């Protein structure tokens, strides 16, 4: 009797489940649920406005993914739930939330429903950049050894800056919660009733090391005296290696989802890292790029090397027995979504509709008619800051070379090229620091849908580009880890390498570099590098000055609007609300 595993992939805008045959890797059914609250970057559900650089989510959305997509794939596939032996999940990271000791998120309480810091901070929440800057300065001054493992900088996207932000700006949230936890671990907790912390997110996002643990109490006290016992008080759960079993699904959840109580649940994982076995990658030198709203680059090495500007190197962080390296780009698919939503004329939408295709497809077809260099446009891919190798969220996007002859497809193609140039910068950085990249693999929606983009990548990085065989790479990877959690005694596998060989897949088509294109792109890459260093390494900080001015103007405008409301309220005879500790007599 065939056995099956379910992989659940929690992305930035939606979650999806995939049901897979454990023996063959055949994908029998999938289902997707868009998050009800999406990404909250402007306001909370109540309407309360959010400051700049916020990116929050509602944890209830994650539970809805389970209750809607898991029963759906079971019904679509027609398999017997008793034959579903494992379930694994992956998540964007660092995506963190404050919870009580029973796992209840603080935002579920009426008291905190209007407090932004009580909600999930999504990976691209960048409002803790000031804390990241201070953390890096303090760690550098103290000579903290951990800093070198993370490329010399801890990102504002990671756990400790986000927790420090809560401590500083919402002390009631910090003091009330019992733990800060990755959303990846939180959903596993909801499935099994067992709290775990996976070694992948702990290693890459929470400054935890397999041999040394977290940074010292002295370090946290140097950040702020009140943070001295952060680990003991708010991160108080043992670290569990990825590839192990978190537990079995709880009876209540099994009944709600239509699963057997014998279903084994894998320890949580990160969306990028979990994807490697889905493409059968099993050794060093093979870089995997998961290309979606952002891109994460994963690479295995046999030795630990300190590479500047990367997101981290973690022992056993991806596969046991290897050092896993991570780098990334904060804005890729988001570039293209921004562009079609804001910069494309109605005539293009009408033409796309007439042809029965999307605007993305229409722009891609028109861009494909251009030769490399033909448009005269070059871009910097920093619309959401730079993750690697500059690690600076205050950098912004740039187009150079526009004229009155520039058309939308020129800019669209320049954005594709910019993301490929960014990837080449990351590859060159690894190669120059003793971590060779000899092969390149791609997964994610763009790799599946956009042939032009993948050919441009091949031409710019000057390497063949292998494409994952599944349109749901992370979900397939999670299903593979679910099969490993079940173990051979239940019809699964005892290690991820064996499971990957059986369940992973690659497309037959490989994008090969075109020498003529590669030669032109090498010239453009030299210009990209000059712009990258000029605007990104301090020679010209105009991006940051303009961004700071924007913040000042927005703050002033908000204050003026608040003052106008207060004046109107007072004129109408309403009494203004004063801060706690004040009264009208004072």
C-alpha cells in the first residue's frame, strides 16, 4: 500500500499544501490559501496606522492555511488518511511573534489587539534597523566572534533586533509574553501540542551556534541591562535539529484536518533551506536560488568559512554533515509586482487582455525582443534594501539611462537583469572567499514561469541553470522532511539524502549561457558593480539622505494632521485625551 506525506509551505502572501507519494515523489494534489490579512504594512485590522518599514501578519491566517488546504488535498487525492505518514512545514524567516506559555499569541487578547508589537513581525519588517545598527556596533566593539559567521552584520530582519525593538518600544508586550518564537515553530506547536525550536532558524536568524549556543549574557546586557536574561526568559526552549520528529499530530488537530493521529510531524524548517532536497542537491558547490518575492541563496560547504555580507554559515543548517551558507536578495518578484501595479499604461493591460495573457507575460514577450544592452538601461535591485552582500535595508532602487525613448519593457527587463546581477555579485563573493560555486539551481515561481528571466540569469552568471521539477519546491521539500520524520518503520525514510533521491526532481530543460549575450552582460556587470559600490559602500549616501528626508516629511505631516484633528475636536467641545499621568488641572 502506497504511503504519502504532506508538505505545507508558508510564504509571504499565502500558504499551500502538497500531498506527495513517498516512494515515487509523485505530487497528487495541492491547495493554496491566500492570507486573510495579507501583509499589514499600512494599518492593523482595527484601522490603526502603522509607521514606515513595518511588515506585520496575523497568526490566525496560518491556522486557516491548515484548516482549508490540508482537508482539500486529502479530498482531491482520494487517499486514505491512514496512509499519510508524515507532515512537514516550512516558513519565511525571520518571522517572529510574542506568545504566552500555552502558545497563545498576544495579539489574540483584547488588551493588545491595537498594539502593533503584539503581532507577527514578518521577515521583511525593517523598522528594527536602528537596533540592528546598534547591535552590530556593540558586537564589533566587544570583538564578538559570532559576527564573522554572519558576514560581519546582523540584519534587522532577524530575531534579536526585532525582540529588542519590542523591548524598547512596547515594554508591556515584552514583559507580558513568555516567549518570542518563530512562526515556523509556532505552527508546529499548534499541530502537536509540543513546543520546539528548530536548529535552522535558531542558527541563521537568532545567533545560535551548535557548539557555543546563544551569545553571552554579558553581550545582551551590553545591548540593554534589561535584556541580560533574554535567552533564559524569552527563548527558553531546547533547540531541536532539523530532520527530526517534533511529535505526532494531536488528536484535536487530527480530527479537525482529517488526518490520522499517527501522522508524524517534522521539526520546522525555513522555506529556502528545505527546498534543497526537492532538487536532489546533495553536496558542495551547488548553489540553489529560490526565486520568489525575494530570493534566498543556499550553498553547502565542507568547511566553515567566514564570508563577508552573507546571512550566515551554520553547521548542519541545511543537511547533516555540511556547513550551510545563506545569502539573499530582499526584492525580486516584488520588483515586478510593483512595476506592473504602478508603471504600466492601460494600453499594455488592454493588449494583454486581448491576447488572453497576464501583463507580466505581455511585458516579458516584449522584453524578450530586446537584445542585451539594447535599451541602454541599468538598474540597482534595492527596492526593499540590500540583504547580501551590503546588508543595508536603507538602500533604495535605481534606474539609470532612461530617455524619452524608454518604454515599459525596457525597465521591466532591466529589473530582471538587476536581480541577476545581484545574484552574480553574491556568487563572486562566495568564490573569492573560498566557498566555490560550480553549479546553479533555481526553484520558485519565477523559475517555473519566466523563461526569459532564467536565460538572462544563465547569461549573466555564465553558468548553466538547472530548474526544479516541482512548481512547489518548498512544499515538496517539506513533504520530504515529513517522510523522514515518519522514518522507515512507518514507510518513510531514515535520512534526508535517501528521501531526496526518491522524492526530489529536476526538469529536463537546462538554460545554457549564450556566449554572445554573456559578453555584453559582462560589460554591463562592470557598470552594475561600479554603481553597487558607489551608492552602497559610502561614496555617495544620497539614497539614505533622501530616505531620511522622506521620513521627516511624513512625520511632520502626520503631526500636522493629528494637530488638526485635535483642534477640530476641541472646537466642537470634545475634551482631548491626555497621556497617562496628566490631568487637566496640571
